[in-house]
């Protein structure tokens, strides 16, 4: 039987120990500052897989919109990986609050996916351009991430992509709510 790490906190009455009890299970031993590692749920799994699938579809829609000489590399795989993580961490834990909240949850998760995707792809492009030494300093390079991401947003902001994102986010929210209610 192991013991947990003891964390101290300063309160109005002085130093207070948050946890000094022995760890009785694997979940107790994995506690980090009093927070348990969340258990996998069906809602998290459905959210992760569905958002990765939406990222795959939207990536396929975006590719023809880009210039012909664009090298996409791991574009689709990076976006799908983001979909898995965002679905698991953002959409899945907020499931089970009703249909309206579920639909909003799906659309919010889709918006988070788009924002992170634009940021990551903008950073990748900035590093590719930085290898050519086109930036005068690090701050110019950091600012270029957001400029490139904004350019990518204007390229992808066509009705077919936006409609796919809106409908996909709505369906993901509904599917996660169904999974949350069905497999508790």
C-alpha cells in the first residue's frame, strides 16, 4: 500500500494539508493534486471518434480549395488527431445535460477543433517558412502564425465547409447525448 504525495495549500489560517491519506486503489494512487484521472465513458469515445471523422471529411473538403502546389503532408492526420483529443477532452465530459446543451456542446467542440486546427496548421506553415529565414525575428514569426491562420480561415470559409461543420457539430452533439443516456 503506497501513500499519496502530500500537497500543501496556504489558506487564511495558514498552511493546510490537502491530502495525507494512504492510497487504497490505483485510482487513488493516480490522483493529481486531489483530481482523479477521469474514467473513459461511451460519450467520450463517441465524441472522439465522431469529431475525428468530421475532421477527416472537412480536411478532404479543404484540400481542393488550397493552391495546387500545396504539400499537405500530415494535414488530415493532424486534424483527425486534434478531433480525437478535443472530442475526448471537450465534448465527452459535458455530455448528459439535455438535447439543447448537447447540440451546443457539439457545435462548440467543432469550433474548438477549427480554432486549434487553424493554429496548428498556421504554426506548421510558419516553421516551414522560417526555414527560409524570411522572418526578421521571433516575434514576427509568432505573429505570422495568426496571420497565416486567418488566411487559412478565409480560404476554408465557403458555404459547403461551414455547412458541413455546422451539421456535423449538431449531429455529434446529438450522438454524444444518445451515447450518454444509453451507456451510463
